[in-house]
C-alpha cells in the first residue's frame, strides 16, 4: 500500500490508491463521466461536495466521548445535513433526478454509496425527506447489474469500517457496469483575501496565461456574501455565465485547459491520487490548527509532527525522486502546481520540516522558475526596499534554520535552486563564490515573507567576489 491506506486498485501490474481518484478512473472506463470538460468539472464539484459532508459526519464515528458524540450528532441532524441536502435536492430537481447534466454519472453513484454511511452513523435514512435525492438513489439502485451485484455482494460488508465501506462499494458499483482548449473569454475566480485553496487555481490560470478576474472577499464582507455561493463556501469559478465550486475540481478543469493533465486515463489517475494524498495531509494539518480545545490540540500535536507529517512527506519525497523531480509521470503536471501552492504556507510555518526533503524543495524551485517564465517581468527599485541583506554562501547547509531564519531558508533556498545557483547534494560546495541579495517584507520574524519577485531581480544582479 503506497500510503498505508485502503482501497488500492491494481490493473496490469500497476497499483494506485485514493478512492475518489480510482472511482473517477473507473467511471471513464465505463462511460459515466461528462460529455465535455465543463461537465466533468460539475461532476467533480458534486463529488467533492458530497465528500465534504461525509467528512463532517465522520466526526461522529471518530469522537470517543459519548456526550460529545451525541452533541455532534444533534448538530449535524439540525444544521449540517439540512444545509447540504436541501441544496442537493434542488440540484437533483433541476436535473430530473440526477445530480449533474440531467443524466446518470458517477456523481450519482458516489452519492448513493455515501447514503449508506449516513444511515449507519445517524441511525435513520435521512434521504427519505428529500424526494429528488430519493430519485437519484433509485436511479442507481434500480439498474439491473447493480441489483444483481447487491444481491451477491459479501454479506459481511455491513460490518466493515463504515468510513471505508462507501469507497469500496462505489468502485464495485461502477465496476459491474458494461457501458462503454479553447481559451475562455470570461473567467472570474472568487475567494477570500488570501492564498489558501484558490492559489493552485490562480497559478494554473497564470501558467496557461489565461486572463481572469481575481475577486478577493474580506473577512468582514463574507457573512453578507456567503448566501450567494452554492454551498456557502469558496472558491467559486465562473466562466461564460456558468458557475462551479470545489477547489480541486476547478484545478482539474483548468489543468485540462492548460495541458497539465495525463496523456491517458491511467496517468490522470496517478495525478489524482497524488493530489488527493496531499489533500489528506493538508486536512490533518488543518484539523490541528482548527482545534480550539487546548488539551485536544496538544493530543493532536505529538502524532502530527512525529508520525503523520514525516510519513507523508518521506513518501512524497521518494516519489519525486523516482519521477525525475516531479510528483507524477516524470514531467510537470498539475499535481506539482497543487503541491507548490499549498506547501507555501507550510514552508512559512514549518520551514525546518520541509528542509529535510530535498526533492520536494526542488519541486518548489522548479515551479518558481516555470511560473516566472510565464509572468510579466516586474521592475523593482532595490533602493526602496525596506530590508536588504547580502549573504556570502559557502554551501547548501547555510540555508538550514541554525544559520538563518527558517522562513528564509525554506523559501529562498528553492528560489536559488530554481535559478541554477546551487548544485549537488546537501552540503556540497558551490562552484562559484557569490553573494546573494534577498529582501524581507515585514518587520517581525513572525510575519516576514520572502518576496519572490524581488529575489529574482536581486539574483539577476549577482555580485562575484
């Protein structure tokens, strides 16, 4: 198992993990995807929305304190579930009993299998209150091949881990079936006034040199704007009056437009598996940061930093090494841009951790280089910068936190790698003695951030000793 998780899918001697990525791949094989890349985006957005609900409800299963579990259950029954299912029901009504495009897609299968988990966790069939969602489920369960498989499936499936059950059934459901870049004229991306989940989308659009309106909503304005979004969340992506949501689904759609996907369905599966794996890690880190209970936060901290983060990053680093410095297919794909965008904050907050993984740092370096090639040149007056420092550089170890601020280390080091200024393995001496100029923005170490634009300008003026 690549990351110690199930399910895994094997075909022709090749193995891959991540249930949603596998389901998407199988759906392509059996004709349950969209007729065009926009419909595929709608399907992906729907699947990710259902998965959001599933993740929220899984907290009931994971909570060990019985009182807290009942409180969670009550909250979900009175708030979370109505919020999601009322909206999904309206969507199903508009689509004649389906969730996307007015036809059967793998989003309907994903929803149907998820309802099994809802029923087990909540002790009731909550879908019965929503007639059009009942139609969605019946449209799947009434298929002859599905009926046949349900009648013959393993009887102990009901007793398996409920969190894995839905994924397993989903692949089985789809697997028994026998069904066999134009540039946009108007794109609007809406998110909060920060990088976050929208940053991979922004970078993909910039990579493809697609012009877009980058709308940023402030924290103060969000309560007023929230009701205008499909599921009360951002980012949203609008193209020619069509609206989509779910950040990863949007990323996948834009990646198709800018030619950063695989050459075939299996390669797309490999990319999806990497992206979903990094999402898993991001979710675990997010859980820790969102935890408000100090005692619970402390309980999460130990395993997160000593076990979970090293577990994921070591394996991702090995994958990058095996793929010639990329996360999939030995070439640049949207998985690399996704990792780069979401690892920026990680590099700022935990620089000393990321420095241990040279191949992941090189991916960040590569993307700095690639994205700078496709960005307009920016003229910067170095004399006006608030902070300037010149550092003699002897070897790569100089950039470890023991020598300079960790934030600088994790962000400037990849920039220098990307410019070809550092070669060899960690600790190897540099061929030409140079002085690198960099700038810090901000006055306190806690909010200091490397300005990559400024760093590039500075590196163009390397001073030879």
